[in-house]
C-alpha cells in the first residue's frame, strides 16, 4: 500500500552538514578510481589519432606495429562490427525529431575530420610498448579542404564536413510582433558577443578496464556519467545488451566530459577480441586535443525597452560551432535557445539559432549545456541597457524578472517560486564595502548578473529514475541506485535521504551504486538531474518502507503512526521520546510476517510530447533554478590583468539536502566560471590545436580564485526531494557576465568576447585612449 | 620489454615500508609508486602541471612525475596513507568536515602539500595557504573550503 505523501516537519539528517562516508574514504586514499584498478593478464591500450584536421586516409599499414614484441593486437575500423553509432546522442530513448543526426564513428574509416580523431587501437603487454607501437603505424593522408569558422561553414560554397549541409540544427523562439515592438521601443541596444572553446579539465583522465567475466558477460569498469551506455557498446560489438555490464566508478570530476562515450568502445573491442582484460587511460595532452570541448558561440543580441525600463522586445541570432561531429550539439543549441531570453519576462521574442559543423574539435556536453553562453550576452545586454536608461542595473532587472505564473519564451509556465530579487539583493549586499584600489593605476569595479538554468532533462525524453531500498534485520539498510557519482556527493545525498526516512543512522546505510546489472537504472548524472531524479526515486522507495515501519511500530508502541518519528535506529513518539523501540525490533517483527521490507520504485519526471517543429513551444524542462552572482574586480590599467577580489553566489536551491555540499557546488561552479571569463581558451588554428597542456591552457589556481561566499536560499518549491531544486549547472552560469560587468564598472570598457585576457583588456583600454 | 641490462634496482621507503623494484632509468617515481600498489598517488597530467601526484620526498613536497625513481633511491616517500602522523590525520578529518574534498582526485596531493606547509609554517594566513596550494589544481571545489580546512587545522 502506497504511503500518502505527507510533508515531513522535523528533519534529523536531511538539511544537516553531515560528514560523508565517501569523503572519508577519499581522504583515506582507499577509493579505487578507474585507473587504480588492475587485473591479472591485463593489457594496456593506446589510441592512434589523426594529425590532420581534414584529410582522406589514402593508406594505413599496421604491420610494423603488430610485429613489435609485446603488442597483442591492432584494430582499425574494418575490425569493428558496427562502426556507426545508432543513437545520435547519449542515453536517449525518444526520437530527436527534426534534427539531422550525423552518426558518430567509433574509428575513422576513409576520412578524418578533426585533428585527434581516433583511427586505430593498440593493445600491448605494457603501456610503454603500446605507446611505441603507435609510432610504428604508417599512415598516408591526402589533405582535403576543410572549414574552420561556423559562419563560413553555413555558406553553400564551403567544404562540407558530412553530407551536403553543415547546419545540423536550427531552433527558433517566436512570440508576439517583434517588428512592431522594436518600432515602439524607446531604447534599443544591439551588440555582438563571442565565447570560446572551453576544456573540462577534470583532474582524473578518462579511464576504464574491460574484461569478460566467467558468465561470458563483457564487464566495463569505467569512469562514466552514463552507465546506460552498455546498450551502445552492445550495438558496436553486435552482441546482446544483456551481455554487457557497466560498473561505474566514483569519478574524479566530469562536468560533461565523461558523458559521451570515452574509452568504453575501445576497451570493449580490444577485450572482446583478445579475450583478456584491457585498460585504457588517456594522457593529458590527448585529453586536450582529442576530447570534446564546450561550444564556442557567436551571438547577436538586440533588446528594446521602454524609457522606464520595461523590456518589450528581444531578438537574437546564435551560431554555435559543432566541430567535426554532432554528438549533443543540437540539444545544447536547444538549451541555449530556451535560455536565451535570460530569466526575464519579454512579451515579444524572436530567436534563431544554428549549430554548424566544422573541422574543429568536436563539441558536446559541458556544465550548463548551452545556457552559459547566452548568459554572457544577455546579462551584458541588461547592464548596457541599464546604463542607456540611466537606471540602476539591479532595478532594471528586478523590474523584468520572471515571476511565478509568467510564461517563458517557449510559453512554459513558471510554477515554482522565483527568488531572483532576493538572490540579487543577497549577492550584492554580501560584497560589502567597495575595496580601495591597491595602487593608483588599479581600478576597482563591481558587477553582478542573474541567471536561470533548467534542472532535469528535457521533458519529451520521458525521463525516469529507479531505486531500491531494503532493510536488514539489525535495522541497517541497503540502497541500490544506478546513479553515477561525479564527485559532487550524488551518492551521499541518497544516503541522507534514505537515513532520514527509514530512521537508520547515516553510517549504517550502505549505498551501492552505478552498476548496470546490479542497481536499478537511475539515468545519467547530467542536466542537473541527479538529486531531482534519483533523490526522488530513493525518497519514494524509502517512504514506502517508512510507511510499513511506522504502521508496525504504532501497534508495538500504542501510538498513531502520524505521532511517531524515527532517528538513529529508534522509533519513538514525537511528543514523548521515552516511548520508543529499537528500529531493529520493528524490522524483525515485519519480516517475520512475510514482508521482506524491500522496495523498488521508479520516479517519473514531468513528460511532454516530442519536439516536432523548429519553433520551441510549451514545457521543455521540468523546472528552473534561479540565482545571482556578484563580483568585485581590480583591473591593472598598465597590464590589463583583471584580479577578482571578491565573489558571491546566491541561489534558491529549494531545499539543501546537505548545505556544505550545496556551497561546494556554488563555489566550484564560480571558480570554473572565473576561468571561463578570464583565463581559459582552447585554441585551434585551421583545426590544429595550439595549446595542449595545462601550462598553456590556464586553469584557475588557488591564487586566481578569491574567497567566495555562497548563499543558500530555500523556497522549498522545487520538484526534487523535499522541495529541492538542482545546483550543479546553475552554479557556473552567472560568473562570467558578473565579472564582465565589474570590468566595465572599473574601467569603462565593455568586453564582449571572452576570455577577457590581459591582452584583450589592455587593447580595449588602449583603444579607448585611457591607460590610468 | 626493456633489456635486462637497462633495468636497475631501486629501494625506496614508502610510508615506513621499504619497497624494492627494477626500474628503467626513465621510470618516474610516480610510475614506480603506482606500479607497486600505491595508487593513492594520482596521475593527473604526468608532466608536472597539476600537482595530483604530490608526495613528500624526505619531507619535502614534490611532484612525483618529475622525479625519477632512481633519484629517490634510498630515500623516504610519504603519501596520504602514512599512519601514525597525527597532523596528517587531523588534516584529513578537516578536509571531510569542511567539505574540502569533492571528487577527491586532487585530495591526496593537496593534503600532502598542506602537511608540508604546516611543517614549514605552522600558522599560515589565508594568502600563504593559497600560495602554498598554487601548485595543486582543483577543478571541483573552487579552493574555498580547502583553504578553510587548512586554516582551521593551523589554528588548533
């Protein structure tokens, strides 16, 4: 019998800053990450990659490589049973609709389309031998013209990367009468913005080991955000899906970089062919030039407003660089299009977005998945507009923020609470007093930005997540859930939710996760969906158990179930804690009556019909997280260097399951956003990578990131467990525009192309004619 | 496989345990440690840029990917699994309490750097902590809570 959902009043575990068991294991050094795992007779793999951006493969000769002592096998495309990927994108169960799906290739066939494209695989007894074997592979290329700029690639007479059209996706927003609205606007602001390739740079390289177990099942133990990829692997090998098992590891950072297939097809192929375990771990340089990046965007934005600051019109054109293969580009573009209005109500909207193939590095998922680029443009526009109107930027935004009940640019009704004004005030207030410049040539400035980001996958995917909870005789419990843990404490959240509802002490709840044949599938750890989906699934299962526990305990204690609560292994009367009974006793009583106290539940996200037209309409996402960030910078007018001296991020997360983990997400997201704004750019010159290690691709260090303050607001109005929303991606969205707005405040230059490197700021200052 | 004549024997003390092995002259200390089961020492870049492989070599924090195993012959290496070091244990507890550890991949290196810092400078201010940490990249935490954790330990 299902438990009627009654909102819990008192929390003993959820909402507390409890220490996690996974964190304890990590600092003890006892967690076995993907590359830490070895097996007997294990082989080591390496990938042979293209050194051309656009070329035919005239010939490839692997004879010398095969003959090297210690090399066991070399594989090329002709050895792959199904070299073309079936699903255009990962984990998808519904058709994409309009979008042209260009298949991904496991290994290049007769042509390479980007520098770094995988062509062959080597497996050897020793990683050094495998590396030496790569050098012995002889390849003859014939260069063919490539295209490296997405705007160029849209034209008819440019080289085509696949098929006969480089435009692989086009989305639209249409609302109202845009021409009329602009005619009637008092103020119009129009600008072009540009963003760069960003690299995930998760500290743990992509890695995994594959082997065939004694049941004949191909096992992959791999750092992945998506264990459902076992289906893809089965298809590539031409074997049954039931014969592939993915065991995900605790991941050393992902950010979307471990969402598409990484090492899985390669270790699967090599292990299947050799019959031996095979390990593949990417080198850092290989990760830089061979793995996907965040989409660079070119954006033209035009806003119209009344003289008292009411937004009346917004028109935008977005062009994203899909690189050499589609992967998730069309979905990222969809996210950008939906989020392009910013968290504002705008009655007249016209947006056209395009994703275009080039011979650059392919682009795909990266934290925020398309919402971050448009925030750079939109929040800069709002700042510019405010100054045109001689209005306080805070006031202008507050006047136009979405409210509960408003409809977004797709006509989706916002049904959660919207605490944008509160987050804006909190963030700006927390900056405190303006710092004094540290020298006469330093200028201090402040800026802020508001943002929104969906949580949960697109509704038309009919997303689900399952979890199993079972009580042990001694009152301890096991939770089984497929959700992978990226390092953000996804698994620990499930532990806290289960412990809260079933009354077991936190350390007696064991969570076994991320095994496609042992744990119920919970879906991807992407799209800020982990807590929302798997948290709700665990909650459903644990509530069902809770119902049975309280029912039996009420008989044993002589109290109504509504007057009972549980915590720390005891069931007790809420009004009289002395009337109590050990949880274990209740469990034993229930089990002895033939109720195994094991529950499997599936949580279903709000669903919608598939997108069938280019115009995006209706409910696209389950819900959105709203927040604001503020920054203070000090600009060195002699060198152009921007030092961020203070940062604040304020978000309504609905309910913080563990506040210190929520803060960790906000702070980490902001640091990554700082890198995006000022330091990070992966550069290619006609498709040839220019910076392929961490000295030339600059990541923020502890000296680049200031003290960050994270502020949590809890409206309780989210669709996640206990009213929670998501925070993983929202945390990164507002940082770059907040910093850009602060730079303007400091030195009066508007940077519209990121990263705002010292060179860029310096030349902007020079152009403006002012150096001190 | 390398010729036997190219291999040399090394003997390195790792966390109170003498470990011997045959290495090439080009084998890094990082590779030696991981091949001998000390997988708590992480490989993030293998070229000295990220700090994930940081260990103490005779008490000094170094990136083990830039040291050859032969250079460490006869010396003492400390990883986060070293027992009996109270300050190290306190740091680990603080990292958990202050949520300075998210994915945990940078933690073995970062905690060792912190251990070395507190040896050199028992009461560092936040700027000095950030300075010492600048060779340990973290992509998850934004460094805030790592600095908080180390500051807390230094104050107690």
